[in-house]
């Protein structure tokens, strides 16, 4: 698996994930000190919403010119946006309008970057599940290191250094991607609307895929979207330890996914996802720190295993020439709910006590798992392409890019 291409892609993805993991903490500590929780929530929501807005077009362009090129361009944009915020903090409190503009542009860059993430894996690795599990472990490590690094840098050196380091992570990611050489499918000549229509047709043709995304909207709005702002308020000073446990659980889940290859991956992933219920539930119940950490350890493991099963299913069930477009539809659908949940995090505290909302999140998580297992195409999807009503599309000849 550790070929030159995969090693470079692994390096690019890991350092990029580190930058992504630093951003929420940097925003919460640096922006929150000036503009409060609601200010942070709106910045994060705008970032997510702008990513969703351009994601579909990002998938089209990625299928036309190659995901690698588009990802390099997205990294370049984020180098600039994070660098501008770093410079703005030199004068103290940057204008809130500037923070919103840079969040919008950075989110757009993330939106065109994301469709290629899954599409690149089959091009650089011969074993997608093992590669996905390895990348999930790296993601977990960055989720541990990123917030800790951002927190330490804020205290020791201030927001200027934090945002400068964040910009540097995207610079390194872009350089690594420049060195990757992969064969990509050559698309047939077409216009943008035709490409979008083809991507939608491929997405809609897979009942298991659009069914999961439909359920996932509720997950985003009511479970993961508002989780960070609300749980950090409830947990308080021990929040860092709890997040460390969540990250460690994700590492364990990735390790399990490397070894375990279920015959029906989405069904197994949905069963495993039931463990994530412990995350909002332990927060809602106000349990002692050891039990909070245990619940988040279990939740992280469950989340990682589901994520690997989902990513691998998408990569193996969709033909390479439309993979980026289909990825764009499924990612946009799943992230859209998260943007709504993030935007609601501030206003919801005026209506509902955070612990009560977290209890509702736990109940929604149970409902999501039940819904996934009740959907027949999800339960029956196998490991091999073309199963459970999926369409088999010839793989076109690729060129080096």
C-alpha cells in the first residue's frame, strides 16, 4: 500500500487534516474572545454553507481536469485566507466582516477540495478499505493534535501564529499533491449542466446512497452540527480530555476497520454506529470525567468504523469517471445538515438547556441507526461492485496528470 503516490497523498491529507482540526479551536478561542459563542457559530456555519454551495461544481470540475489539480488550487486559496486572518490579528481584533469573508472563501476552497478526497483514494491505493482505514487513523491523530496545538499556540504565541501555522499546513499539502502522479479517467466532451445531470443520475440510481444521505441530514442538524459549541459549554474545562478520548477511539476504530472486512459493510457500519449514542448521552447526563471519556472513546471507535465502511462503499460501487461528481452530491447532502446545526447552536441555548438538547441528540442518533438498518438497500449492499441494484459502468482509459 505504501507506494510513492499513496505516501505523498497520505502526507498531503494528514497535514491538511491537521489544518482543518486547528481551525475550529482557533476560531473558538481567538474569535470567541472578541465576538462570543454566537460569533464563532456564524463563522463556522458560513464556512460550512459556502463549502456546500460549490461542492457540486467542484465534483464536475474534478472529473474534468482531475481531482489532484483542483485540490492543489483549493490549498492555495486556503493559504491566502488563513494568512490574511493572521495578518489581521496583528492589529488586535480583526473586523468581523473580514472574518466572514475569509470563512466564506476558505469554505468554498474546502468545498471544491472535498469531492476529490474520496476520488483520489482508488487512484493511489490498490486496497481502498485499508487505505481509508489508515487515513481515518491519521484523521483521528490530527483531531487529537490539531486542537491541542491550536490551544497551546493561542496561549503561548497568540492568534497570529496559530493562523500562520494553519496556512502553512495547506501549503505543505499542496506541495505534496504536486508531486503525486495518477492516471485519471478522460471524460467525454459535455457542458456543465450535462455533467451535473449525469452526476445526479448516478447518485439517484443508487438507492443505498441517497437513502443514507436523506437520513444523514437529521444527523447533521440535530447531532453533530450543534455538538461542539453545546458540549464544550456543558463539559467546560475538561473538554480537551474528552476530545482526546474521542480521537483515541477514532484511532481504535480505524485499526479495527483495517482488519475487519464484513460481507455487508454498510450494515456492519450501521450496527457499529450505535456506539456513537454514548457521545451525546454522556454529555446530557453530566457524568463524571472518566465516564465521559469512556463514552467518547466508544463513540469515536463507532464513528471511525462507519466512516471507513461508507467511504469504501462509495469508492468501490461508483465508476471512476463519475466518482468525484457522485462524491460531491453525497458530501454536500451530508454536510448541509451540519451547517444548519452549527448556525442553530447559538440561538438554541436561549430556548433549550444544552443538556436537554444533548439528550435529544442521543435519541436522534438511536433513530438514525434504526433508520439505516431498516433500509433494505443499505442492509443488503455487498462488498463487490454492482450488488444491491447498483449499476456497473465501464472504466474508461486514463491519462497521466
